[in-house]
């Protein structure tokens, strides 16, 4: 149910609970933390019970099926990811803001175009989704 349909009892739809940080400052700090390979700085913006999905997670942690549950599991996934990709580097291309949502479009070290979709509640990321550009013929 969406807020328009009247589900005001669900705190997730409460506008105060959906506050997002300033988009450009957040995305700059996000890229800086990733490029420094400072996982703790990235995780500082995530809720303990975060849900994160990514096709890369499915490859790095096959047992996850691409769904990482909780901050500690996210820490383990990203630590392994950095071990596997020691030259990881992100360049922010665009930033989109919605109600309780930021989307950071970036290029990775291989030139791949990626969108990181981040859903916020009370200023912390409660859901994150790594999404990758689909090329024709895939």
C-alpha cells in the first residue's frame, strides 16, 4: 500500500522517517569512502538491519543469491569484494533524489555503468540495490 492509499499507520511511509541526506554531499562522501576502500565509512550510513541486493553479491557470495541481510553480512560481502577487486574505483556520473530515495549513477573501475538505489529511513539506508546497465543482446 502506498501513502496515497491511506496506509499512514505504516511508519515506513511517514515523511519524517524517510529523510534523506543532501544528495550531492552524500554521493561525494560515498564515492570518497569507496575510493579510499573505507568500508566502515560507507557502512556508517547503513541501518543494522539493511537489505542489500546485487548481482555482484550473487557472484562474490554465491550462497546469498544476491541478497545480503544485515550490516555485518554487508561488511563481509564488501570486504571480500575489495579483496577480489583491489583496484575498485567509482566515479559519480549523476545523482537522483526521490522521496526517501537516492540513486547514485557511477562508473566503476572497468568503465561499467551502475546505479546504486538507496532507500532511507530516519537518515540511514534500510535498502540498497546495485543495478547494472543491460546491453542489447544480453
